[in-house]
C-alpha cells in the first residue's frame, strides 16, 4: 500500500501537494456573469496564482 522507497514516498507526497494546490486555486470559477452578461464576481486567488503566472507573448 505505501511505498518502501523513501524517494517514491516524497514523489507521491509532492504530487498530492501539487494536486491540493490546484484544488485550492481552482475551486471557484475564474469569473461569474449573470445571464444578461453583467460581471458579478471573480476568484481573486485564481487571478493572482494562475493568470499572473502566464507568460503571454506580445505580438507586433
């Protein structure tokens, strides 16, 4: 059930922590809009953690 090799345990623990990070960040949609298109809310953590980490090349 549990790995006997400590290196494998550390790897599995890191995978768990990485997955938990994404659950924490992405548990709420990035933004919410009414049916008429009005913006009513957003996930601040998503915007700081994910959108802030994107490397978007500028064209031109």
